[in-house]
């Protein structure tokens, strides 16, 4: 079963994505911010990380950069969720490291298509 980690500081978004993916047969866990997510990933790497960009403690760009810097996590696929550009000067280089980027709001179909394509 494909394991997916959802990272978003908005509980309603985490719940919505988790419910959708669980109903589609994915094994889903969640984290409220990038720091908590990184701790989970280092303990047990998921197949896919779906992460918001703007979060407290460790944002999505920093989480993505940390995951990509760790050779033990080479197989982890990463989807960034962004609602707008945050003006972060490192954003472009971080986005280039992502396997996919989705703009909020996104459709259920697009999210499922993206995740399925990454694990195919």
C-alpha cells in the first residue's frame, strides 16, 4: 500500500486530503508543520509527501530541501501545495526539486492524478 504523508498547518486541509486519499486506498499519515513532518519522515519514510508551502517552524520549501539533501530519502516523491508566491528567494530552486507543484485550490481529480502518476 502506498504511504502518503500530508503536511499542512490547517487541520481542515489535512483532514480533507487525508480522507480523499484514504478512500482511494492510500495509507495516510499527517503532520501539522514541516518540523513534525521531517521527524516522521526520518523515522519512517513515506512514498509521497504532500506539503503546503507556508507553515510555522519549517516551511514546505525547507522541508523539501531537507528531504532532497538526505540520500536515504532518494525515493520519496514530493508534491508542493501553494496558494501564492511568498517572495522567498529560495523558492524557485526549491520548486525545481519537487516532483509536482499544485496551486490551491486544486481539484480532487488533479490531486489523485498527480499522486497516482508519482507512484506508478
